[in-house]
C-alpha cells in the first residue's frame, strides 16, 4: 500500500475508532476523495452535539475562567471541553486554555474537530501552542500535531519546531499533514541537525517510503538540500532507498530528488551498485514509462558509468523497447539528445536496431526536429 | 441500500459522504456504513456519559430541568 494511502487510512480508522486493517479495503480509492469523506464524517459527528456544546459554552461564559477551568477538568472532561472550546469566542477560549493543566489541554486538543477548531487554533498564543505541542509529542500524537502545524501562526510553528529533536516524530507529522504545501514552511524551519535527524529516523524506523513520498511535495531548493544530505548517507542506505523506490513505485520522487542534488552527489547516487540489478532497473524504467517521468530520468543517464548504463540499455532496447518509442514522443528533445550524445560506441548499434524495429515514426519525427544535432549524427548514419 | 446507509441518511450524513459510500461495491459500502454508524454510536455514548457526569454535580431536584435546558 502506498505510504500516503496508509497515512490517510490511519487517520480515517482513528476517526471511526476502528483498527487500521479494517479500512484496508479502501486501498486504491482516490486520496483526495478519502480525505474529503473523512472531513465530512468528522464534521457530521461534531454537529450531532453542536447544540449542546453551544449551550454549555453559553453557560461557561457566565462563570469566571478559573471556575470554568476547574469544572472542565473535574466534571466535563476533555471530550466535552473540546466541543465547548470550539464554540467559545477565541479570546475566552484562550483565557481558559491558559488556566488548564498542560496534559488536560493536550487531551482536549486530541478531541478538537479540525474544521470547527481551526479559527481557535489559529489564534492561540505561541506559548500555549508550544506547551501543548510538547505534551502531544510526548504522547506520540503525531496526527493531532500535524493538524496543529497546518493552522497555527508561523511564529508558533517556529516555537514548536525549535523544540522537536525527534526525527521519527518530524517525519510522521509531515506525513500526516493535510495540506502538503505547508511542508516547505515546516522543513524550512528545521535546522540542518534536525533535517539530518529525519534522515537518520528514516533509516532507523523504516520511514524511507514516507521521506521519498514527501520529497515530491517539496520545492526544488529544499529538495536539493535534503537530496544532498541523503546522498551522504552511504552505499548501504542508498541501496535501501533504491529498494524502497522499487517496491513502492516511488522512482519519480527519487529521480526528482537526485535531479535537485549537486553534480557530485548525483554521480554518487546513480552509480550505486544496487541500481545495476536487473529487476531494479526494470522496475525503474517501467515506473518512468507509466508515470511519464522521462524528463526526470533522461538527464541522469549520461552520468551512469558503463557498468550501469548497460543494464539500463538492456531494458530500453531489449526487454521494453516500446518504451523508447514513448520516450521519443514525450520527453524533451534536449534530454534525449543528452542521452544519444553520450552513448558508448559499442552501444549505438543496439540502440539503432531498437529504434528501427520499435520506434521508426517517432525517431523520424525526432530527427526532423533536430536535423542539425551532432549528438545523433552517428545514430543517423547507422540507421541509414 | 443497507440498513446502516439508510440510518446514516436519516441522521443527516452529508450528501458527499453518502455518495462516496454508495459509490463503493455493495459489500464495501455496507461495511463502511456499519463502521461509521458504530463510531457515531460510540461517540454519542461518550458525550452522553460526559454530560451525565456533568449533571451529577447539579443537585438532584434540578437535574432534569437543567438537562432539558442544556441538552434539549
């Protein structure tokens, strides 16, 4: 199961108070549809008791905040208190939050309905947010924390991230974020030490599927920054990442990361021995063809040494020659010229043969578009 | 339509959530609706219990009118 589907089904199973495995039959459904369903059901659950929450909130406003806080902890409990808090004016709710014990406040936050508590969380002072976040972190409440991250003020987010040193928690919070466009902000606030901690956690806790998947949501600069740190992890870790990309069809994400790295790191990653394995290379080309990510793969092929380029060409010219036709039709010409211009002399013949047998029309069209290109002069000569 | 789907519809489950459930194959739709309904009942019971706990601090003779006033 794709890691982001797994995360979505975990959130749904939590809302429905059932085992994660009970929701596995929803694997394959569109992620956005699943998230919309979950949000809709969550609001529906809340609205069943909203009248009562509003009435209790009305009474709470008549009582001094100290007494309200005492009532909340001793009589109402965190479930009711969460509902009431969402119906209080933000100013009153903040005064109340300031008087509640940290652990009670953290439990209350777990029960907040995301849509109805959004405004409240967005106005919470940094100090309270940071204190609650610390308590939630200790409770491994990564899903609740991800909800926090999505709505709190940038200054509060900075206060929260500065205290998180647990790499595993950081990866999980990022994975459970509803709006992945917030990832850039979140990751940008982490120090290099914290960023390294996330990568160490990925290795220690088998979180590479999450890290690779999340990488696809980052901007190019952060992707490069993280990519360079990944490349420094060494051959064993890089081999494991390649296996994960192969198992979870996360090749496009990995290729994007490699493209964003600096050249030295790119050379190191694309020439890891693991990549030479037949089934790995086949999986790479298959995914690239399925996802049409030729423009991510092609610029990297000229960086492969001969020992790595040969198995790549084995797949492109012999095992899946139809993919050459697809690449010629869909990739940018400059990327194709880069590959054709770097073919070792001994390989040109079999590439020419595959082009002739499986991609005649697209090759002719490509040649017509690039008639002056020196990179294909030799191939053109071989093809007559 | 399964009993659970009908019950959820009667309780006001939003149309988009109902549409998603009904778009699934019958056995899956029924399973998901059963799970949503069971969760609703669990949450109802939890809120009810919390409300009763809250009402317990109200002196006996006033409990019923206060409950009616607060929770309808």
